[in-house]
C-alpha cells in the first residue's frame, strides 16, 4: 500500500466518523437529563445519562386517551403493508415497461418520471379527494393506498431490469415459462438489490409519515406513532414541557430506520452501482 492509498483511507475513515456524529448525537440527546437538554452551549456527549426521558414518555402515553402501543401497532401494520405493496406494485410496473415493450411504454415511463417534479404539498388536496371518494378514511387502506404510487421505486427497478439480457428471458420463454414465472423466478431474484433499496425507501417514508394521520384519520385509534410524536410538545404553555419525552420518542423513531439500513446497506450499494448504467 503506497502513501497515496494510506491518505485516501485515512480521509475516508475520518469522513465515516463525521457521518456517524448525527447518530451519536440523537442517542446522547435521548439520554440527557433536563438540565443538559437546555444547557448553552449544548453538550454533544451526555454527562449524566438517564432513562428518565423514556419513563416520562411512557407516563405521557399512559395518560393519553389512546395507548402508545396502539400507535406503534398502527405504524408497524402500515409500514409492513406499505413495504410489501410498494415493492410489488413498482416491480410489476417496471418489468413490462422495461422488457415487454408494449405500445406507449416510453410515454408511460416519461409520465411516471414527470411526477417526480411535483412537490408533496401539491398532491395533498388530490390525495384527500381520492381517499375521501373511495371511502377509506379512518381505515388502514387510507394509510397504505397513498404510499403505493412510488415513482422512484419504478425508476430504480426499471433501470435495474434493463441490465437483464433479453436472451435469458427468451430462453425461458422457449422452455415454456410464462411471464409470471419469468417475473417471479428470474427477474425478482436477480433484482433483489433494487428491491431491497425500494424496501428501505418505502420503510423510511411509511414509518415517518404524518400526512395520512393528519389528513385522513379523524379517529385517534387509527393514527400512527409519528403523529403521536408530533403531539408531544404541541399546545404546551412553554417550550420545556415534554422535551425529554420527545427526545426519547425521536430515538425510538430513528432506531428501526438504522437497523433496516444496516441490514440491507450492501444491496443499496449494489443498486446505485448498476442503476443508470447500460
């Protein structure tokens, strides 16, 4: 290993440590007692760690009309169903656009990419009207259905499926395999890195989604954990009350995202290496 490689490795290690700082901060912030939460200048590393913030969070949840476990259960159902649904819908949309070449497939893909230009705020009123007319407000479908249309997922999977050689698919057709068999046994296994990436993106979107609870759910029993987190410090007489509970809840929200990314991060790197390369 020459000197240049050592310098590059050292720089990369330093950058990696720098990227870890937000993770270290959010963990330390959740363990800070109140006198450290508001100290100035703020402490990056907690000096007197305590679990009092988590105790406060559970006390606040115990005094609420809806238990925190209900919010967590709703978030788990919505997230799992959203990840499965978005993955299936995106893959079933990307495969025919990429390989079946039906009339208008280029226009359809361009239209899907065009939706990436719209800000989420622009889509709130149309989504509300659609959900309202479908009659799925105050149901799990009201949470899940708006998540299913994910243009980024279609784009990633389509670009990945483009790498599959057509000869491989033609050989399967000659052997008598139907399009469903080709899709399930050839396309999906080969595209697992892209599928994992779409799953991560969907998980992050569904797990942290507040929009559906705020707009489509009037029944508190159908709202999710991010909505509960947003209400911890709202309508308070000062900016101090429940800040410890909010810090603990933020850590609870963050940990699942970290775990699923660590579990699937190798697949994400493989997807970014192949998507967009012909």
